[in-house]
C-alpha cells in the first residue's frame, strides 16, 4: 500500500469510530505556530491529551482551520494497517512517505500518526492519530502529543521544529536554548518560571519560523529525570502513565499558566553547558552555533528529507547572535543573566 | 585515479561562517570541517564524483595532491564520502594530510540506536527496509 492508501484506511477507521453508536466527539480549537488548528477527538482522547496543549486553546470558532487532527482510540490499527507484517522488532518504528504525506507507526504501542496536505477541494491539511486505547499511552504521547504531526505540518507551512528550549520577555524577545540532552537547557528554561519577567515557551521542542525569526510554544510540559527534580524544586513533576525509567512529567499549564506565552521573536541563540564559572556568556560564530544546535534536531527528524531542516537551521543561526552559556553551579542565577542578555541584544 | 562524491542522501550538510557541518544519518555521527577542509568539501558539492586532481586545487597551499587524497580517504573511512577507484597508497601514514583536518562527534549516535526508524521500500507497506 502507498502512504495515501494507508491514510485513506485511517480516514475510513475515523469515519467508523465517529459513527459508532454512543460515540461522542470533542472539538478543541488551538493556535499552533500562530495558525488555527482543529482537534477532533472521539470519547476520552481529547481529555487524555489536553494538558500539554491547553495553553494553546482558543475560543475563536470563525477561523477555518489550517490543520484538522482526527484522534481516536479503537482497536484495530495493527490489523487494518498490517503493522505486524513488516517483519521488524515491535519496538522499532515504521515510516512511509509520499508526496506531501507521511505516516509513522509504533507497533509496540499500536500507535499510528499520519499527515497529508489538503487538496484544493479539502481546503485544509489533515492528520490522523490512532491508538488502541488511552489507558496505556506511551509517555512521549502523554507529554508531547502529536509531535510527528506537528513536525510534518510545520515543515509544510514553513515552520521548523527545533530541539530546543525557549524563554523570553515581551519587551526583548526570546532566547532559544539548544544542545544535546543534559546540556542544561531544560533546567535553565524551568528556572525562568521563577522570574518576574521571563516567560516560558518550551523546554524540549518548539516551532520556529526561521525567516522572521520567531519561536512558537508547542508543549506546556517538561520531562524531568527523577534525580534532577531537586534542581528545580519549584516545579512539581509526577509519574505519568506507565513509568519509563526515571522520567517524570510536569504539567506547567496547571501550575504556571501565567508564565507561559505562545510566541516571541527570537533575539539570540544560547548553547548551554553544565559547569564552569557562570552564568557566563561567550559569543560563538554561526558555524559553531549550527554544529551545536542542529544535530539533535536533524537526527530526530521524522520526515524523509532532512536537508531542508538543516538549511532552515543554517538560516536561523545566520539571523541571530549565538552564545555559549557556561551555567555555573547555581541555576537560580541564570534567569537574571538571560534577562540582561536579552535587554542588551534586542535590536 | 580515485574519484570522490558526498554520500548522499545519507549525509546532509550545510556550510556557514567558514565551517561545514555534516551529519550522517546512518550512524548519528556529525562532523565539522573548517579552513582548507571546508573549501575542499565545497569543491565536492554536486552529484558527480570528482577525481583528486580536480579537487586538490581547492585545498590551496594547505596540502599537496597526495595529502588531499589521503584526507579524502579518511572521509571515506568515516562514512562521509564514497570513492570509486583505488584508495591512496598511504592513507595519512607517511604522507599525512597536510593542513587538512576534521572533527568527528559521536555523542548523538544513541539517537539512532535507541529509536530506529525503518523506511518502507518501493514495494510498499508493509515491506520495510532491512
């Protein structure tokens, strides 16, 4: 089957789910990447996935959605889509792509996510998110739902998903905090929640328009390793779903809603590293910035042509100044330092 | 004579501020090439394999032709380039690579290993690549 045939099967499964006697459909309107997105979900799916995206909900029902996500939980994805026949370990992921369409499957979880660009007749792009049930969702979907969909759709509309944290102020814009896991970007972003002025856009993935440049919040959650909880005592993380290793999830929309913003212009790129005598900033050139920012984004790329993603990141590092950030030993000192840097570099 | 080309589409790359950042999707390794190595890489761009004689001038005074060949063979060894023809007789042994060098980073390799993604072949779903 081609990717479009698979997506047609998803569509048929959705139509069947909504036509099932007793099925209830919840619609939530979101603004993602500054654009209207409609989530249509059957039964308890919308509530199961609400918290990470709740800060992006809007009341405006007049704007036609740029993207409609159909989400439902019924058994059968594995059978309908022949997930068992690929002959691969169930823990591996499968991907199939075509012109303006992509679908991925996680056989271990029975999870399928698909996306295709709208036709002139359909008016909007559409996506599918299908699991057997919401009782046993994997942690990555409970904390960051629809991430592949957001990536594929973002790419189609000129937004790049970046593996980065982001914090900023309305007066001076935002910093993107890029780098490998463990570099301190998440801790730095979470400590921004203690600042009276800094606002939070994300700790792990954000959407970026590299042409402006502008950063858009995607998830109001943070994943914290249990040993690191003591480093961010103002953020209470919890076990979510089936506990995976030592990862906890903090739902920031519940506790810090007034500290989360939807979008800000990008003023600078920070490349944090743990240790050193800091917080201290050292300017780096665009080459070092790209080398430290790009690999973790591009290697987690879930489309099939990463070249444009790397090119988008190259344009980003050419557009804004970049700094190595030696974090020092006291994370509570970092927010003020970031505020000062933003104030001194906002054009 | 050996000819070399960038191993596309497995390797993606961009050049900015005099530095090439190249990422190998098969292994999760990424690389930095600067100075004359960056110039040499830029000379490699394109679909066609290029012989050493045609590439060597890009290295300028940093390396002679044999040193360029030795350096290119190093890039083949780490998976960035494909070679047609025989390798240089003495890859970076006695010849050395002159002023040509690259950095090789492996801290992202676990991303490939921990979450393998298999792309479906032209045979269509559910036939996956090996």
